[in-house]
């Protein structure tokens, strides 16, 4: 696996863990949740781009 994809996946897993931790809190910091969701989406699209996949439509 390409090292850039490995770095992106590690970043994704780190952000995902932060998101899950925030969502488990009784009082949620929705600004941080929104930031993390956006960051996760960007990383997901970066991973797809590295693999030659564009967009979120699996048929493309």
C-alpha cells in the first residue's frame, strides 16, 4: 500500500476516534463535531483520489 494512503488512513482513524469520543460525552461540542465530520470527509476524498476514484458515487 502506498505510504501516502497509509498516512491518510492513520489520520482518518485518529480523527474518527476523536469524533467517537466527543459523541460519547454528555454535552457535545457540536462545533468540534462538525469540524471533525468535514475533516473526515476531506480525508476520505483524498484517499479515493489517491486510488483514482473521484466523488462519492461508487458507480463513477
